[in-house]
C-alpha cells in the first residue's frame, strides 16, 4: 500500500474499515488509485475512496453492503 494512502487512512481512522472490505475490493481500490492520471484525478479518487470507506455503503460509486455473517452449522447431536 502506498504511504500516502496509508497516511490518509490513518488520519481518518479508516484502516480497519479498509481491512474489513473483501480482498478483491482492497486490491481494486489500490489499483484504481494508482492508475489515476493527473494530480486532480488522484486527489478526487483518494477523497472518494475515503468517503466510501467512511460511509460503508459504496464501492467505487456503486451501492454495496457487506455480506451477512455466515451462520455456523450445528451438529444434529448438539443440544
């Protein structure tokens, strides 16, 4: 993870929110940030990235919600 991204996450206390996202989203966000062309685009993408992590309901502009927790299977013998 680039240092400026880590610093921005730390500044807004969003590192755990980033780590809680699925691995594909973590990787895609970092690639998306790295591929921004020009300083204005880089700043805009970083701001959007941070805002989406803070809100928790978007991924690169699209609605997103975390999957529900998986319930543990119980044994028929449990009881």
